[in-house]
């Protein structure tokens, strides 16, 4: 704690009002000065500085922005080995959401019919080389 505050604390020990005068002072909204965030550039400047990082959301976010969850081929292979995806006719049927993009990291050693929101070029190539299909859902 800075030295000045230590002295201040010591100064007010045993003092009921801490320099506020009468007990009724500093009690209501009249002593606060304005409603809400009024005066943050004037008499409430130090309050604004204290909560600088928590002043609320800033900027613009497009309501039509699409955020994809990324899934690697290696992860799909591990899930298939664990029995998460059904197998029909020697091929795994992997159905992912439309906000999921399959990336080409890892190897796929089996035939899989993958349905997802998007594929990277390398992922599509690896799936088709293994004898499967990559279907994009909109």
C-alpha cells in the first residue's frame, strides 16, 4: 500500500466520520452528483479511471457473422476408433454441424462419409483419397 494511504488510515483511526463532517453528509444521491454515468468526464473522473476495464462492451459485432468450430481429421479418426460414429457398409457416417469446419491435420486410414459445414482443401483431399466423400451442408 502506498505510504500516503497508510498515513491517512492512521489519521482517521478512531474517528467516526473520516473527515466527512456531520454523520448525515455523504449519505444520499445528492452527494454523489448526477445519475448513472453522468459526469464521468468531469466530477466523476476518478470513478471512471478506476473501472476503465469494466466500462462495458465496445465496438461492433456483425449479427450475420459465422463462427466455425475447427475439427481435425485426426480427431475424427480417434472418435471413430472409439466407436462414436456409426459404421454402415464398411464406411463411417460422420455427421457434424453446419458450423463445423474439418481441417486436414492428421491421417485417416478408413473410408468415411463426412458431412460438415466446411472443409479445408487438404481435408477434402485426404477423405477422398481414403475412399470416402466430403459433403458440405449449408
